[in-house]
C-alpha cells in the first residue's frame, strides 16, 4: 500500500478544487471536514506569531514525511513507513511521537525549486524572492539581500512590548564547505540593520547558557540607565534614520531595562519535567525557548538546526544511521513537545509552526547517502488555524517530482505572511526606489479551508 493511500485508491489531497470522487471518498472515511473547502466550516488564519523550525542541510523527504514503501529498495531506503493517527497518512518509523500527533499538522509533499546549492535557497525561503545569484554557495549575506520575514514583520507589524519582534537561534546558518559563509536571507537586507532579527547564539541546553545584551553594565543603577535612555530618545527624536538603525540603541536599552525580556529568555524558570519532555539537547531546548518567546510577545522565532559539526541534515553519506541516531530523534521529540505544549497552553490556534529544510534528497541511495534534490521535498505546518490531519500536494511514485500542486519556497513564505495577516503581494520599494511585491509567491489558502 502506498503512503497516504488506501488499497487501489489515490491518496486524499488538499487542493483548491477537489473532485467529486474525492468528496465522496472523504465523506466515506469521515475526513470531509479537513479535506474539502467549505464556506461554512472554513478556518481563518489566526496566527499572532510564527515559529519556524529550519532543518538546515536538507532533510530526506523519502526518509521522513514522504516514504515510498512500494518503491524499489534503492529508492525506499532502509526505514519502514508507519501509520499515523490519520487514516492513510504514513510517515517514517523514526518519527514515532509525530506519528501520534498527525491530527495537529498538515504535510506539504510537493515543495519544489531548481537550486541545488545550500546558501541561495535560504534566501528564497526566508525572503520569498529568488537570490540575486541563485545556484550559489559562494554568495553570503549582504545588505543588498531582500529582507527576511522577521525584518518585514518588525517593519509593518511589530509587537507593542519590549520583546524583540523577531528572534533567530541558536545561530545564523552557514556551511563549512560553502565559500560564501553565512547564508543570505537571514537579516533585514536593504531594510537596514535596525530591523535585523535578534540573534541568540549558544546552546540553551548548557548550564552556562546566557543571552548577551540582557544585563546592564556592572555598577550602573537602573535609574541611571533609564536616564540615559530618555536622553537618547530626545537626541534621536530630532532626526532618526529611515532604515531603522536609529532605534538600535534604544532597543538595546529596552532589552536591558525590561525584567520581562530577561525572564522570557530564562529557561531555568521552566519545570525540569517540561525541559525533559522537549529533550535535553540543543534543538529541544531551542524549541522550548521559542515557545517562551512567542508567549512573551515575539512574533517570529526561527529555530535553526544547531551547528552540530556533523554536516547537519546534509547526509551525502551515512544517511540512514545519521537520520536514525543523530537527527530524527531530537527533531521528533522537540517538534512533538512544542505542539503538545502550545496546545495545552491554548496557544496552538494563534501560533503557526513551520518545519522545513532548503531542499530534499535524491530519490535513489548512492553509496549509503542521498544527494541534494530541490525538485521535490516536504514541509509541515501546524497551528495558526491550519487544518491538521491533511496532505497538500503529492510527489510521484519515487518522490522525484511533484505530481500535483507544486509549491515553490516563495509560496511557503507567502503563506507565513498570510497567516500573520500581512498581504504577501503588497508593494514595497527597495533602497534604490524600485517597487516590487513583498514576495514572489502566493499563499496556500487551501490549508485553512
């Protein structure tokens, strides 16, 4: 039986226009409400904040979210496809926790683009625009880049409190074999440094973990610090730069003077049982920290896969042992705990969670590994009003190309904006005065229908 299907039948798919056969079949299995657009039952985007779990390096879709158990051995690989709590939806056996929470998320199995590099696709995903130099690992971050999602949110829809609007942790992704260094698309680009996400580096699982910039200089009383902030406001009120850089120092003062900000970043305030549930590893504790930050008022938190010094999800060799032992267990634990925690605290409905990498891996195993494959891969979305327990799009029989509803990275970016109530097609002018749309993509509205 093929993944996500019933014997002799095509898998259920979310789409803009389901066929009559889809409607009849969906109703027969009790899934009509989550698969068919309906004016009466349609959800609306309700995200106040977004958490992006970015699996840097390119996870194998065939070994995670889109297994092909009926394909030849060199395609299907070594892992079993297991049934989730949603009838017909199968994922990898090494996501056991996520398999039992399938009603909370939607799987997009038709992500696609044509850029096999590591760095330039990051720009495409996080800005909604193709990089100035696509297919390149030689071009790092630049102020000529398009602004990332967090920067745009900070510009047009920042929160009211002292919390940073956008936070990136535990590092800005880069690749040791990429001459360009840090991937583009992770900062505010031409919007200016004043709108860069707040970058938190280090391992939140370490006992010595501290966030720089949240404590004032030794020997300076709080009232004196506040006085300095008031003076700075008076000076900058006379002529603040339009690129946001004039607010950098003021924002730094806000971070220093707000106990609520320091509290939000303090994982020691979490019960031991909660920290254990997320997993005592970097990724799990970053997921927990992300939950604390959105609760405190941050609107966009990006959790990058940590710098594990083992090529991240870039499994050119040793694919199956790496996935089974090093990568999938913490990814499964952290994501599942985050979904449970948000749900239990009444925040899943207004928090969109996105799980995605920059591309997938080749449909065929080569020398124990899978190579870069941008033509087809998977993403997962949960919360923010998204209908869970569904699949959007599909791949062909070996996971090489989308079979229906192809989704470029810019469409996923547009979907995040749409969830936050930001028009992804709104006109913006870059630093040279050239007017363009915010993204090159269109939101996946069917995920809410």
